[in-house]
C-alpha cells in the first residue's frame, strides 16, 4: 500500500509539473498577443492556460483580454466571460494583487451585462474545436516577464516587431492565435525580419487545442573589413581573423573592432549592428613613426657604408703608392724627396683607414638600428580606447615613438 501511495504521489507531481508547463506556454503566447493588441488570440490562450491550471493570475489576465475584446467586438459572450473570470479572481484573492482593479472592472462589466439583458445570458452550445496556434520566442530576447504567471494590466506594452509572419500548411495565420484546423498533420512556418526562418511539423488532435512554440534564432550581422593583408582583426578584445578574410559574423549590438599590423598604427572603431545587417568597413592603416623613420635610418646607413667603401679604396691607393716608394728607397740611389713622399702616402693611408673604420662602424650601427626599428615595430591595439565626445565616442591611441 505504501508503494502504491508513493507511486500515486509521484504521478500526481509529474502531472502537476506538466500542467504548469502547459499553462506557462499558453500564458506566454497570451501575454505576447495581448501586448500586440490581439485580444482575441490573448483570450484564447489565457483560457487554455486556465484550463491547464486554474490560477487566479491567469483568471485575471483572461478577464482583461475578454474585457478589451468586448470593447473591440461587442459580443455578449465576451462580457459574460469577463464577469466570470473577474469573480473567480476575487474569490481566490482577497487582498493585495490586483484586487482593486478586478473589483472596478467587474463592476463595469456587470453594468454592461445588465444592459444586454437576455442576450448576455443566452448560453451558446459548447463545440469541441480542433485548433492549432503558433507561439514565437526570439532566442536573443528570451521569454522575459511573459513567462511568469502574473496579472496582465491594461497597458499593452510593446507590440510584436520584426515583421513576424506565421503559416500553417502555407496559409498565413496570426501569430499566437488558435485557428481551426483538421485533425491531421500540419506544417508550420515562421519568418521574421533579422531571424533565420524555421519550419516544423506537428499533429493536431481531434477536439483539442494545441500551441506550437517556435524559437527563432537571430541572423548575425556581416561585417566585411577592407584593410591591408596580414592585419590582425579583433572584436571585443578577441582576435577573430587575419586579413584578407570572409565577412565577420557578429551578434546584433555594440562591438569594438580593432585592427593591428606590424609597422602600422592600430585602427579601432565602435560598431553598432543590427540582426542580418551587412556592413563594409574600410580600415586604412597609417605607418607608425618608427616605420616612417626606417627608410631614413637605412638610407643613412647605406650612405655611411658607401663612404666607408670609398675611403677604403682611397686607403688602398695610398698604401700601394707607399709600397712602391718603399721598394724604390730600398734599392737606393733615390732623391731625398722620395722619402718625404713616402711619409706623406703613409700618413694619407692611415687617415683613410681610420675614416673607413669610423664610417663602417657608423653604417653597421645605423643599419642595426633600422633593422631593430623594423622588426620590433609591433604596436598593440590594447592602447586603443574610446573617449566620450559631444558626438558620441572617439577612438584614441596612447603610444610615443
């Protein structure tokens, strides 16, 4: 007996959880339809939610939808249903909540009911409809407050945007509305601006209402970056590609894009993109001060090297002349002036040798500096930052030569 009791408790808990999930699913659809001022669809969905779980919050919300629907389409059944639901709410909630609004709205609907008289008391025959509805959830927005079971106020909030379209078997239907269908398989299609279209199949059960919840995934924005080859592209601090590259896919919103390349000043730009947007970003890269200096430094090194070669050649010439005079003096019978000429050639040779060493050393030093400036000229985009301005934000970069 204890085991049977435990099984019964577990089954009851599972059924309650399923009922709550069903109620929440229909309530989400009803809240979205209400926000879009589709009060007929809202009333249908709130009724289905109330069937799944008879909570006072759902009763109040359904009563609100029927009251607003009666103002649009003055059917007596709508005002009678609103009265029933407001009474159900007030019977369950005595204080707090939306008791004051419920009491006021009930009095208003009761006056309308009294005016209608017999027309309002006529009971329409109950017909079991086979219905199917499409509820749409945007993946990048979540379900928001509409997923919570709460009383819906008079304010309709934001309307459903994104140019949302839904079809059942290729026929356009209102999103969130329950429509009569045959008890068979059906194909549901949903499209919205900036989102990937989706299609799914379902089966409608005879005499029952079924709400199919569809989640739409946002299309990424595509940003084509036109810049120099081998430049590193980073988005929000994370390197994502090296130019040239295919268009970057970014989620809708605000992003900070940076581009870095050896010998170039980093480029940065703040982008605000929308779902499915295609953007082309031209990112010219300016040479760094170091890279601008490299040709001059290497050019100077080349001139110094040329000077060293020239002085070296001249030193060789003077050395050759000194050698010839030394040989002649060794053989004897030379005039005294040859000795003086030898000394002059040796002195000139030594001067040019010294100049060669000085110029050569300077050329090597300048060439090394130029090479180091070239190799280690790798500025980091970490120095880029956004500075607020009167027109928005300006990208600045803090780095000296």
